[in-house]
């Protein structure tokens, strides 16, 4: 099977491509390698993927429709997994236009290319942030998600709506997945856990928002990409001739379209997560407690039974083990990045 992955030099994209390659897929990556965070990290991920003969890539922006369309036309993918996006909840407060350009316009281009290529399945990343001001937890795919709190979340919600339109108009099987606080090796330096580890080792204080009264459904990256891999084989069926419904399914009555949560279904307190980082590093943090930031939410919690019903799989890496693996990678990565004394 031939799979095109956008955002292949990114954190999740790299891990997904590596998994697909290990399983014998032919993979083409498409990535803009932007400087939102350290480009060296993206280049290193890219270089590791290129060591596999089954991987090829194109460097370009999603907004470049001519390049994207040409790439898809040449590669002729069976499946497209769209992970590329302008990420970061807090950065969306500073530069909202980047989110509209990349996440909305770029995603429209991907959908157009998937339509033209007659892809058998289009899978696109959304986020738990679309649940916004919802207070009833765990979050279910069938819950209303009409109260996003940031432009980032709003752009992702827009892509969900656009994806449904394309699935209906062109009978394009489309799966949207909502991620819940992904962490692990080769992660993004703008993520809190990465910043915590760096500051702790440097002896700098770490900023803890809402005075630590927060919970997140932390999801280890290898669990996440395993779920995506399995969802590739579960395209939503067209409305005609469907079998018995799955309880709690988000399957659209009007299109081959579905939303799936991917999370550990075990919310962990922020302070407990910080303690896991401290234990793995063997160093205590200097803590700077602060009020809640604009656009942030106190808790996330995924109801992931639909993922299990579709794939038989549940993410299961506990935070202690996942953090230990991240810290092992982070310490070595930090050593390599710093010049010898």
C-alpha cells in the first residue's frame, strides 16, 4: 500500500512514517520544515526516514497547491494521512493568521488532492481542543464541539466540517482523529513536558499554570501512531448498505465520515506528570505557580471506546513508563546538541 503523510518531519508524522515503513508500506512524506521550532530536529527526523528505501519526500508548504497536487499525482497514494498543521495553542494567540493559512487553506488543498487522486481513505488530524468549554467528561466523539476557545481549535473544528462536506459530496471515506496531549521521544520543544525537562536540568524555574490544578489525558506517541495505523484499515462505509451500528459511533448518516478520539482514557494530574519527569531525571524542579492562561482548559479526558470497537486496540502506555522513555531520549539528544567542553 502507498501512503502519503503530510507533516512527515514533525513529531507525530515521523513516528507514523517509521511505523509504516517497518510494516512494509511505501511512504511519501510532505513537509514544509518551517521554523516554528528548531529546524535541526525536523531535519534529523527527515534524515532517519530517508535511510529507508521505502521512503521518499517532498519539501513544500500545504498552501502551494501546484506542488502538493503534483506530488500526489506523481506518487499516486492509496491512502493520505494529513498530519501537517500549524500547531500550538498558545502561539495561536500571537499569530492567528498562520493557523488559518496552514490549517484551513492547506487542509482544503489536501482534500482536493485526495479527491482528484481517488484515495481509498483520507485520515486527518484534529485535536481534543475542539471540545473547548465542554465540561462533561470523558469527552465523546458524539458530543457537541461548538465552543472552541482558541483560533487553533477553531481551525481544527473548521477542517472537521470541511472534511464532512468532501466525504458527502465525493463519497471520499474520511476519518478525523482527535489527539489528546501527545508526548514522547523526538517531541516538540514548544510542548510543556519538553520545556519542563530542559528547565529542570538547567536549574531554571518551571511555570505551572492554574497553580497545578490541571489534568490531561497524556497519550504516548507510539500508542497514538499504532492507533492511526489500525484506523487506516477501517475506512467509514458509505451510507447505503451499512451493517449493524456500533454503539456510540460518530459515523455520519450522510457520508462515509467518522470522528475518533485517540487518548489513554486516564487523565493524569499535571503535578503528578511533573513528578514523573523529576523522578526520571533524578532532579527536583523549582516551581513557579501561575494563574490559568487564556484559551487553556483545566482538564481533558478521552472516551476511546470507539477506537477499540473499530480496531481492537487501546493505548496503554502508563505515564511513568512513557516519561522514562522520553527522558532517556531527551538526555541523549541534549548531550548531542551541546558542544563538547
